[in-house]
C-alpha cells in the first residue's frame, strides 16, 4: 500500500518534472553538446565522450532521480573494442548506458537524431553514426566508415530491435549489429537494460524516479564466424538478453 507522504509526493512530481527537470535537462544537453564539439575536434573524441557525454548521462539520471546499478562489467576488457547490443524500452536507455557503462561507445542512431540542433553537431564530432533505416546501402556505408575509425577500447553500440518496445516485451533483433561483429571479427557484448521502462515508457511523457540495472553478459567471441553464422549469433544474443531481463525483473 502506498503511504500518504509517498502518494502526496507522486502528485507533486509532475510540477518538479516540468518546472525543474525539463528546463535543466534541456540546458544540460545544450551545454554538453556545445562543449563536446571543440573538445572532440581539438583534443580527442574519446575525451569528449568520456568527460562530457558520460557526465551528461549521469546528470540526467541524478535529476530524475534514477538509481543505476551495474552488473558484470568486471568481465569486460576496457582495452578491447566490442559490438554492444542492448534491449530498448525507453528513451532513458541512452543516458543510462552513456553515463554508467564506463565504456567508450559510438552509437548507431536513426537519421532523425542527426537533425536535432546542437545535439547533432556534438554527436558527429564525437563520432556517432546516423543511419537511414530505409536505405540499407547508406546504413552499411556509414557503419563501415565508423568501424574503420574505431580505436582499441572504443565500441559500437546498437539497439538491435530497431526501435523502442511499446509492450515491454523483447522484440525480434535485426541483423545489422551481428553482421558487423562477424565482418569485423569483433566480440559481441550483450547488455540487458532492466527497469528503464518504469522511468519513461515509450511514447509517453510520464517520467518518474526509480531504479535501472545494467547487466553486462559475457562477451561472445566471433573469431572464425562467417556470414552463415549471423542468424545463430543473433538468436544467441536475443536469448541471453531475454534471460537477463527475466531474471532481473524477478530479483
């Protein structure tokens, strides 16, 4: 049963969200994007990503507030490059993974993000990849160019469902991320993002405090795999992430 103080605070939270959180989140995003461009161009994209973008994600989580716990990161070698795949249930997946994964990631994002003023400039300077999902040739070319620029310890991040799950159920994975991992012989790193839908559901403006868990699973070695193994790799990653979500929600 919800206590009276908690119920009262939940009714006040929308006021906090619109009068405090939204303006501060917008300002934080704007300032971070503006700072990231010169730092990435003049010093290092990695430094801009780790110092500016990661702190942007942490700040957005802190303002909600969202408590984030990370599991399994001790099994990840920060000096290696990975193709990282995660489920996608909320827009809040992005700041959470950005802020708390501890990894230097380049995101594969839909082309619409590349049209957001200031944000697009910051993302391009860092090296994130924008793809047109209706143009497979453009998407393949953009991803291949991004992979060529990857330095050791920098990973490529995909949401292989292609969009946010509206129902909360893990959807079928698209092949792109798994094809990249095999083509480049990079280890695949599955991640289960647990609880983000409770913070901000897809197609909703209802933001609420809560807890998100990032569960990093054991990397999958793709050495020796070929194009014929894309389907098996995709199914294996889907099963691992689904199991992480199931046991994570039960815990």
